[in-house]
C-alpha cells in the first residue's frame, strides 16, 4: 500500500483530514491485495499443482472423479489464496472444469450458483444499498454515538456499538468507510479541545478509536447470517450437504454472544491495555466531542420520507427473520423462508415510492421508488458468484467421495479432545485469514472440515461454526480484512501498531470462539 511508506500524521492534522475521504477509503478497501509477482506465482503455481495431480493419477481405491476434484480444488485454492484472478472469476472454474473432467454435468454444477442462501444475501445487499442511498445508515450510527456520552473512552464505545450494529446488516467495508470520517472529525475536535494532552496521549486516542472501529466492523458482521459472506456460506453448505437448515434466529443465538463479549473485550484491550490514554480534559472540554457528533446528526435534518420507509422495510425484515420459526405452524405462512423474506423486502423497495421532493445522498434527483435497478447494480454481485463456486466445490467433494477419503486419512486425529480440536481449527483459520480472503478460505475449508469431523467423530456443526466465526476475527494485518486496510490507509495506524493490538485480540478470539463453538453450538445448531 502506498501509505505504508509514509509516517502517519498526528490525528486531527490537516493532512490527516485529506487522507480520510471516501475516495481514499474506498480505494483502500482493495489495497491489501497481493503484489503482482505474488499473483503470478499463484496463477502458475495453481496450474502446476493441477497438472501434477492429474498426471500422477488417483491412489488405489480412490475414484478418478474424486482425484480430479482434488486437482481442481488445489488450483482454486492457489488462485484464491494469492488472488491470481479476481475471487469471483476463480469461483467460475467448476462450471468449466467439472463437466470436462467427468466430475459432474453442467446442470447440477450450475445449480450451486442459485442456492437459496445466495438469494438471502442478495436481498440483504439490496436493502443495505437502499439504506446507504438515503443515508439511513449514517443517521443510525450518529444517533447511537450521540448517546454514548462525552468522555473519550465512552465516545469510542459509542462508535464501536454503532459500527457493530450496522455491520450486521451493511457490508463491513461500507460500514467502515462511512464510520471512519465521522470518527476522524470527532477525534480532531476532541484533541483540539484537549490543550493539556501530550502528543503521545493524543496519538493513542486516535489509534484506539480507529482500530476499535475496524475491529467492531469485523466482529459485528458475525452477528447475523447476512452480516458477512462466510456466515451464509456455512448455512448454505449444511443445507446442501446435510439437509440441515440454520435459520436466521438460530445463527444469532450462537453468534450474538460472541459479538456481545468481544466488543467490551476489544474496548478494554484498546483503551486500557494496549493504547491507554489520558487527555487531561475538563468537563467543559470533554463536551466538545459530543457536540461534534450532535452537529453532524443535526446536519442530516429531520428524518426524510424515504428514510422512514426504508427503515420500516428493514425493521419488518429483521423482525420476520427472528420470528420466522414461530410462523411455520400457520398454514398461509408455512412456506415462508429466510431467503423469501429477504427477496420480499427487496421487492418492496422496488415497489414503494420514495416520496415527493426527496434527494438521495448521491445528490441525484430521487427515483420514483426507494430503490432503482441502477442502484441495485452496485451491490456485491461478485460475492454471490463466490458463494456459488464454493458450494459447487463443496458439493463435488461430497458427491465424488473425496470428502470421505480425506476423512479416512485424517482419522488418526480423533484422540484430540473436542475443545482442543476446535481451538486448533479456530487458530488455523484466524491466522490463515490474516493473509487470505475470509470468504474464499471458508469456501475451501468447509468440505475438508466436514470430512475431518466424519473421520474423528467430532460434530461437524461445531467445527464449522468455529471456522466461520474465526474467519471474521483476523485483527493483525491490513491485508486481513477490508476494515483493517481502510483504517491503515487513514494514516492513523502503522503495521506494527496494528499487529500489537491484533495479536492479543487474535488469541482472545481463539479462546472465546472455542468455548462458544464447543458448548453453545450443539445446543443452538445441533451437532
């Protein structure tokens, strides 16, 4: 990243304000990708692995189709890990490779790209797009932050809660891009009104604020099935491979305890352990930061008609997701599903008028509806394709017998106690996703984890839940997650500073995830 070669300016400086713009932050979301020579290495390394495996041929007793799946998986894993191609482009490989290698015909392969859980995420993306179009997400964030109080550590807590809540529904990247300029302006005002603060304390305040926002965006995304792609990918995998439905409410029962525990832990680690600060402010000086938040909220004016209508659609969807299991006994609602609720909410946005004389945050005249197809084109279609590729690969692992073969070869690991096994899975995924895409990592690992579970006798749901939650808890490096990259690009944070805070949180995350996956997941999701 370009910012890596420049020392970060003092928080609140003019240079800093220039850095923290939506343009810079949006660019930073993709800035953590591998260097060109790494991409070339991944491209040719993946092809080489594929060719070697095909040339060697399957070992005795393994079906040729299963061995061919392993070769395709090696190719895709290399390309995903080093982003030799765009992640979504790599996800299209099964559509070509599976029919050519007699793994399975095109029709069942293509069916994976239209799995019901993909439509759950599509609906969530469309609602999030409408929230961003009409600035509803910004109003929610500022409202939460305005109620946090004026003391600096409480301001940080307010930003964390707002960020985590939004990232449950809006992408982690979009949430961070939106929250960071708001927080930066508040940090600037707080420091300017803290004349007795040392430069070191001011820097630690900026560090704690920015890193807390990045980490809260990642952790908040764990909370719902639509919060981050790995969550829905796991739900789709278990429905496809085991016929087990993970409902929206069931996932929240498992994931929300981790969110509720991790947020205070992050706050304590950042403000009390790793980057403690004392700005030496009077009560009058402390009030200025809160005034800045309220000023930005006041600039939004009264809640507009489009905001209200999008808010009603959003609240209705969330409510139906939570109570949907209770509606199964009603004859006229027995066919209602979580993806159906998501698409119904999205359709409502295309149907409902925005209201007269409204303009969106894009400063363009309002469309006749709350959401137009022009805005819908902006959602993350590549993530939906990535889902399909991961599910196609997972399905082939199972249908060809590769998963069973891998499981048999790993059966010697069954002596490990469940908690130790889960902790090992969590540690592996957390440190792996420090360098690779969390969605691609989960897509590649889910069928392997299921095979390991079958061979060792450990519950597959427990191991998979640990892997999926761990994929959102990589806190050490800018390349680990878009929120990390965005905050790094702001200039407040250097790599060593991020690693210092992130390593401690990685270790805490491993322990918490292992505990929740081992003891809570069987109760909530089954084994």
